[in-house]
C-alpha cells in the first residue's frame, strides 16, 4: 500500500511523507521525507529513509528507532524531531 501525509509539526515546520508499506506485516517498505525543515548533515534524511525500511509501523518502535538513529548519526534538526517524524509517518496509514 501507499500513503501520503502533509503534517505541520507543533512548534515546527511542514513535513511531507510518502510511504509504501506492507499491509500484512505492517512494516515500512520505502519512505520519502521532505518539507521545509532543516537537517544536518545533508545526507541525514536519506539515511533515515533507508534505515527505517522494514521498521514496524508502531508509534513506540518508530520513536525509539528514530531517536536512536538521531543520536548514533549525530543528526541535528531544525523544525522537526523524532515525535513529529513519527506522527508524519503514521498519518500515511490512516
């Protein structure tokens, strides 16, 4: 299945997500993240898109996984955080 979401992160920026997911396994197959937020290093978004493949579409698992990836890869966001990204991803499956 495919879903799309446009989400205004509270106290943040606009986040656009496009998600292809496995309905049976309820996991991410591919993810595209865009918006008017900033991320450093530049390749951080591509890294997150890749690393989140096969991740379960579960709020707790997504927040924990995204938070871990942010710390492991020293990603800095302006206008976005792990919770906001999780909300944007999950809105694609509503």
